[in-house]
């Protein structure tokens, strides 16, 4: 699979992190020991080993010596770091997005961009990847009333930029669920909602997009508002991740037990969903009601 520049950089970062952890294990050192040698906290060492950052040139020199790396090992790591740093700067690295999104909410941009497949349940909201700008503005104007206009605009723009993964050269495959109530609510007014419904209908024509509604007739399944996404990556060496939306933002888990639990939950909800054709028919019916 051909992957884009930002995704290449993420995989390079992970590769370096895995190498560093393997070398530390081989050396019989603890993260605290390595942190003391680098003059950083154990959290920084953990961050490097999890592939969330590249080591600095000064840190690389310490690693080379501390782990008694062979010339071949040094060359391999140096090449990986240099190549990773040469890839393009991701849009979410702009300071305004860093200021708005914290912790796992920020890290999710990296995770989503690297995904090969996404399976998501967005509850009472139209899936973020399928939202129109007007719909996103209406939800941010309500949900971010205490924030400045600039922060709300950055949120809306981030939502629009994320959607590029659906139409890029090697698009991400998505399987999206939401409740019927999400498309019944008149968010932003009739005109905004009519345009949103038309957009959903158009996006369902993409071969990599599967969108289904859980109808009112599904009973208890039709009121499950929990929002979560299962992220699968290319290849067999990259552990899947589940993202859960909390009041404080996104929470990422790569524990296989948590991922399996999320898959069962998604599968259970999908059993109550309409088929794509039935969903399309319902969307067209609701759209006509707004004309």
C-alpha cells in the first residue's frame, strides 16, 4: 500500500521507538536509567519508545554510546530518523491546533492519518468525517460557546482538513454508524440540515465509505450515544487502537482487550443498523421533509 508523507513520518517514528525499546531491553536498563543519562524525565523516554517523537541529535549520540550500538545499528537508526524528519509537516502541527487540542485529542490526528480502516459510532452526531462546514459550525457555536471565535474556527477547520483522508490518493476505508436521531435533529436550521443530508447521500457514493443509520425501531440500540472509533493500520505489526470520546477529550487505548471489547460493541450496534441502501432511502425521505 502506498502511503502519504505524514503517514510515512509516523511509521518512521514508530520504527525508531521500537528499536530504542529493544536496545534498552538488550542492555538491561530501566527507563529511569536512560532518563538520567539523557537528562530528561522517564515520560520523555517512554514517549520516544512509543514512537511519538524523534530523538534529537544530542539524544541519538547518547543512545549510540549507552546501548553500545554497532556501526550498522547506528547507521540504520540515523537513516530512519533523517528520512522521517524529511517528510512534510502535518497541518495539525500548526500552533493554533496545538493550542486547541491536548493530549490524546491531539495524538488522534496522527493515528487517524495513519489508518487503513476506521470503524466508528458517532451516536447522536453526524460522523465528523461526513459533516459539512455549516453543520460543524453550528455544533461548535453551541458546544464551544465559552471559546473565542478564533478557537471555534480552528475546530471547524480541523474537522474539514481531517476529511481529506476520504479522498486522498490512497483513501482510508471507513465504516460509520450513527443514530437516526442524528439526522432527524435540525442542526443549524432547515437549510443547513438539508445540505448536510445531501452531503451524506453524495459521500455514500465513495467506494471506501460505508454509512449506516441505527433506526428508532432498533429499540435500545437507537439511544446508545457513546462515541468511539476503532483504528486499524496497514500491515500486521501495528497494533490497532480504540479512541473513546470523553468530556475531557479523546482517550486512546491500544490494549488488545479494550480493542476487542470495542469491536464487539461496534458489531452489536451494526446488527441493528439499516443496510446502506435502506439508509440511503431514509436520508432521501428526511431530506424531502426539509424542502
